[in-house]
C-alpha cells in the first residue's frame, strides 16, 4: 500500500509538471507539503517528533519510486534521509524536525547550545551517517537502471527494423539479457543491504560497495539504453535521455567511486 501511494504521487503529482519545474529551477512548496501529508518525508524520524518511526525499508520505497518516475527535481532524500538523521541522532531536544525556515547569518553569534552533537566529534557523526546516504544513492541507482531496462525492452519490442521488431535481432536480445542480469544482481545486493540497515547491521564498507557498484551499473545501463533507442535516445523528450544525464552525477556525490574503492580496500587490508 505504501509503494502504491508513493508511485501514484510521483506519477500524478510530479511527472506531469517536472519539465516546468526544471525550467524554473524550483519545486513548489505545496508539493513538499503534500508529500508530507502522505507520509513520504522523514518517515524514519520518531513519532514524537512528527515522523512515523519506520525502518529504512519505507524511505527505500520512496527512493525507488522517485527514480522509476525520473523526477529528480524534488530533493526529498536529501531532506529526509541525509540531513534529518543527523538531527535525530545527535541533536538536542530543542534542535529536534525546529521548523524549516530561511536563515540569515549576518552578525550572528552561535551559542554552544546550538552545536549539533558532541564537540570535536563532527567527523565521527558524518562517518556514522554516510552509510545510509551511500545506500540511498545505490538504491536510486538500481531503480533508475531498472526503469531504463523496462524502457529499452518496450522500445525494442515495438520498434520495427529488418521486417521485424528490434528485439528479434540476436545482438539486441543478447544485450537485453545482459542488462536484465546485471540489474537483477544489483537489486539483490541492494535489497540485502537495505535488510541489514533496517536491523542496524550494515557496515560502512558494504555501503561503499553498494554505492560504487550500483552507480557504475546505473551509468552502464543508461548508456546501453540510449544506444538501443538509437537517435531517439539522444532526444530530451525521451525519458531514457533524462536518465542518462541524471546518472552521471551518481558516481560522484556521496563520495566519488574512486574514494569508495579506497575505503573498501582499507577495510580489506586493515580490518578492524
């Protein structure tokens, strides 16, 4: 039921207007309020602070459905699943979901009571929360890859060439087979990581593995998808083109994939 609600929200309330928001460079505040009313925001935050107190399987559904829709504009994950956990886990009672507002820092004195977490432990807090950030990037990467595969399968079965469907050509059907296999492997690994994280057992190096492998996969599947669409794949009007463009940053933020490999390598050679 939660997935159905999230899917309907992105399909009906986001996708038809996403192009307009891209032109303006702004997502309307009303959309955020509607997402909050549906329980799609900060649902891991405890109930006493306005959340739903759920485990990470629920925000994972939101990450996935947003990726399936191709609506990358609304920054729900940044708000709910990257920033909010710092306040939930390290904030004072006064700091804890404090209303969202515009801030001005001119001539501002910051009191000690406004510090988030213990003094000189900022990097430690970041290290504790980064695995979830990297997991959500990985999950959105796999979901985007799944969406591109479905677009490619639909297009190649409908597009006619050489007196038949494109998918009838062995080169095309074999490429689809490779894409499907890679996507399924990625999905299995990410689902395992989500299950571990919901039990607070996800290790930092596992999150790094998921982030680098799944975002590399996302870029590879997006590239194949554009190729299978031919000239149409390079047209902005086609969703596969938008997935191709959006995929590129995934291997950069949350820690570049080269950094992910460094972190994994350190854990291999110097396990704690």
